[in-house]
C-alpha cells in the first residue's frame, strides 16, 4: 500500500501495476492512495486518470489543515485513510501558512513543513520508506524530529529526500525531549550561572 501525497500518482500506479503482473499474485493487488487538497486539481486528476490505472488508485480530495508536533509547525491533510502503508511520497498539501491563492511563479510559496508522516506513524506500527519532494523545510523538520542520520538528500534528483525503514520509534523529538535537543543544537555561553558573571568589577 502506497500513500501518495501529491501529483505523481500515474507513474507510481503504473509501476505497481507492472510489478503486480510480474509477481503473479492476483490476491495482493497494490493500491496508491492519492490525496489532493485543491478541489480543482482533484477534479482534473479524476477525469484524466487513465482507465488501466484507475483500479490501482484510490484518489481522494482532502482538506489542508494546520498542525504541529513538538516544536515543528506545519500543514497536513485532514483525513488520511488508515492503511498499512509501505511507501510514502510527500509533496502535498501545498506547504504554506497563508491563505493566498497558489501561484507557480511565486518562488516563496513554501513557508512551512508537511507533517502527515508523523500522524501516519502515530496510528500504526509501520516501517516506511519515505520520499520527500524538493521541500527543504520538510526535510529539515524530519531531520530534527527523527535525527539527521535518518534522511539523505539526493541533489542530482531534484533534491529528493529519502528516509528508509522509519517508524514512530525513531522519533527522537517529543514533548519532553526538545530540551536536550535544544541543548545539543544551540551552544550555551559559559558562566551564566556564576555569581560573578554580571559583576562589573
């Protein structure tokens, strides 16, 4: 089961269809769950989906909502179907915190991170392969929440970020652990707690 958050469902669905045919396991048909937050883009995707791929795609319109986890704020889809996902492709919803209309010519539209991965992992004991589109803030957020060793970016593939075998047990950040994370990331000045630190003499 693949959770697709964005607009490349056709390619993934076609790859799953071909693998399914080659594997010869008719009772284990793979599915791409594809979410679109724009009603217009959802309608276009629904009408343009090729018939041979339609049976492999569960296309849904889902609203974009604001969310936060620990010290990271961002957006996510409102209702993500609860399935035993194996692969997650993150490139939606549009990562912005303003309500202005989306404009492809606006290079500063990405103002926040996408938090669907956190909520998906919290619901089930999953181990996922995660592909993150060229969303640098989201990649930085995941590096903070899971640790930088869990994510690799491939600059020659449009800065695609990859996380392998990731689960909720890999979350190093939570409501109680952000203080030690802060202590490791932000250097402290020496002597602040000394009684003579502010002594003018």
